[in-house]
């Protein structure tokens, strides 16, 4: 049984550059029938241009697992720190010149 647990363990490597992380205050999500693309952007007030800091491409199945994991973590966070308040009204859809999402 212990040997099976060792085989099921995943060793994940995190180098220093990735461990520092990237700040993003906007996520733009597009999708096709085969994948979800999430662009994390850092938008600075007063600047007309914003750069994508990271792009993550997920299968639909992994996107759904990610959504469930985020919801679970938000519930855990709110149970300790209280409800997260939306600070600003976001108008949807946002159009930054990228591809339009397809259903």
C-alpha cells in the first residue's frame, strides 16, 4: 500500500523566476471547441496599453476542474476572512482586440 502511494505522488519543480509570480488584475478568457485560453493582464490606470503577463491554455475538462478548485478555495477563504466584495462594476464583454470567444 505504501509503495502504491509513493507511485501516485507527483514531484513538482518550481524555479525561482516562476516562484516570484506575476501580478495580474485582469483575466481575459476565450475558448474554442478544443481549448480555453486565459490571458492574465496587468492594467495600469492612465496607460493606454496593457501587457499580457501570462497565457494559460487548458482543455475544457481541465478548465472545469480549475473552476471547481477556484470556487472551493474562494469558499474556504470567505469562511475565514468573510465575503469578498466586488469593488467595481465590470462591463462585459471586454474587447481588447483579441479573438472573440466562441460557444
